């Protein structure tokens, strides 16, 4: 199941995710390892301007 979220300064703070994107990405990765994942997969796509258009962090923990 995928969850869709929109972000703003307020929604990020309310979700408990740091507003600094580097800390937020690190938190998502560590969450996978904390859940005993043996694989944490990070994927992203860029657009024609070389900006990240999609970013996904997933792991192999069954929920």
C-alpha cells in the first residue's frame, strides 16, 4: 500500500519528519533498518532539467 502525502512546513513538522530533506531521507533509511530490513532500496528519477521528480525509499520488511 502506498501513501500519498503533500508537504508543507507544517505537515512535515506534524508528521515528525525533520524539515531538512537530508535528515528526513536519513530517517526513512534508518526506519527500515530499525524494522530489521536487510535491504533498503532508494530510487529516484530526474526530469529534463536534472531535478529530482520522484524519490522512493522502500525495504523488504513485510507489514
